[in-house]
């Protein structure tokens, strides 16, 4: 249990639309075009939209496997 005055330290499972682009490290325009089409939209209340954080993690893993490359092995840095 969290101490008085302290919030628990954990990531929420559902990320609202305003927070989802930041979570994957991109702006809202790019998120809407490149990531959002692959995620399940979850309605919260009458107007809220959220996305499952684990689905976003899976999207990043797939993106990284397609587009990532090992860091260069520079000495002295």
C-alpha cells in the first residue's frame, strides 16, 4: 500500500489518446497515421478513447524488429 501522500508507482494498462503518442515517443499526427490503425480503440465514457499499453509495446517490438539496427560499437564513447 502506498504511504500517505504518495501515489502508487505503476503504469496504467490503458493509455488515453492524449498520452498514447508520448508513450511510443512520437507526435500525435505520426501516431494517428502509423500506430493507431494497428491498435484496438477502447471507449471510456461517452467521448474518451484509450489504447492498451501492451498492444503499443507489441507494435514497438514489431517496428523495432523491422527497422532497428544494432548500435555501433564505438570505442572511447
